[in-house]
């Protein structure tokens, strides 16, 4: 029985800004859990970013500050939740090393995202060792906080499973119940668990199909204007297919009136430009408080939040690491 009141989750700092997919898939859940009284550990994963950005390591570190600003702008309250950068808490690296010794290689080679990334890189010469070990580092991130659960988008599910498998293997090998299984807190609504991008592929910075939380109102309007709609809907009266239209998908997420809008779209009673206009207004309204909070955060404020966050995180993580070493008989 896992009666922990802690939650750990993270986002990589491959980009300085979070998009709607990061928000709907994960951050929104973090805020809900925080408001329900869970102790949140909100991590910016700068070490994970290095798996693909090892040549731009300083940028990954600079980005980390901006991502942390988006956490706070999105509703994370640093007086209740710990916001920190992964590399500022060295226990993550140490537990990663120890867990890497007990993780069978086959478990890692089977991870679907590893196979995809491997194909992207094209040659084994360019493939860093860290890419294969990514889920082990992620497991260390999670297990250090002995969390009740980990709120993430659908794409992270295979990695989370490995963490629980490593934890069970650790407990078995060293004969102590140091770790308890944690839950995968993935949004029940499939659309939130995997938010489509402006081109209807998964929203992802690498596809350049994102609406960012910190986009201006005008940028958001311009992006929505260019968004993918029903290709066969040329005239207003042509029937639409909302299931395959990015604008209709976002209406479903953000508009209280989406069912009527979808029905009218289907019947050719409304045009794409009306959908786009209404979505722009609703989405800009939805993002307004996030943008306002972000505008108030300067660099000094975020450094202070991160400094305090790392101290709090270390306070818990160092105890877990000591327990791990003790179970292993290492002193
Ligand atoms: P990453 O940028 O890969 O570190 O992702 C940070 C978090 O955002 C993870 O919990 C992902 O599962 C989530 N996420 C990323 N893209 C999407 C998306 N398009 N829809 C839903 N969740 C997403």
C-alpha cells in the first residue's frame, strides 16, 4: 500500500517554453494535485535534455530557468511545491548510477521511444550512451521521492513502467522494501493525454506545431489561422470532420459550447474561419492568467525559487539515497 503524499514529475529543458501539450498532459494535473494537498516536487530535467542537446549544454541550463517560470506561471505555487533543476540535486545522478548497475540492458533496448530516437540519429556513432539510460535516470528521479504517483502525458507510460520494475528488482535483490510501486497519473481524457499539434500530429517542439503558453495573443491568433482543418471543407457549407481538424480538437478542449460547434461544423452550418475566430478568443482568455503571472517573474525571483526548491528536494532525496546504500550494505 502506497500512502505517500508526495508527487514527482518533470519536464525537459530542451526548449525554453512549454506548450499546450505539456500543460494539458502534465502541468495542469500538477496544479490540481498541489491544490488537493499533495507535496509536489516539480523538476526541470536539464540532464535529460542533454541526451539530445549535449552540444548545447549551456542552452539547456538557460532554458531550465524559463521552463521553471512556466511552471509557476501555470499555477505551481513555490511556497507549497518544490521547483528545482535536476542537476542541482546531485542525488539524482548518484541513484542513477546505482540503479544502472541492476537494470538489465534488454529492458532498455525494448523501450519504444529509444528505438524511435535511435532511428532519428541514424548512426550508432552519434548515439550517446545516455540515450539508452534515459529511463534509468528517470526512474532515479522518481524513486528518490518515493511518490504516490507521477503525473505525465501518455507518451511517458513506457518509461514509468520501467521505474516500477527497477524498484521491484531492487527490493528483491537487497531484501528490503525500500520502494513502493507508484501510480501513473495520465489524464483520463485521451485528448489531454496526447494533445494534437497545429498540424494534427502530436504537439511537439520538434515538429514546430505548438502553441506555447507564453505566446502573445497575436502569435496565438496567427498560429490558429494557419492550423490544419478538414481538407475537403473548402466552402462554409461543405461538411466538416471535427475529429480530424486541429481547430475543432482545441474547441473540444477549451470551448464550453464545443458540441454545438462540432455539430454545426459537421452539417456545414459554420465555416473554418468562424471556428478559428471563436477558438482564438477562448484560448487567449484561457491563457491570460498564465501569461500575466509569467510577466511578473524576473530572473532573480526564479533563481531564488530554484535555490530553495533544490534545498527542499535534497532534504528528501538524500534520505532515500542513504536508505538505498544501507540496503546495499554500502557505507
Ligand atoms: P517532455 O517535453 O518530453 O519533457 O514532456 C514533458 C511532459 O509533457 C511529459 O509529461 C509529457 O508526457 C507531456 N507532453 C509532451 N507533449 C505532450 C502532448 N502533445 N500531449 C500531452 N502531453 C504531452
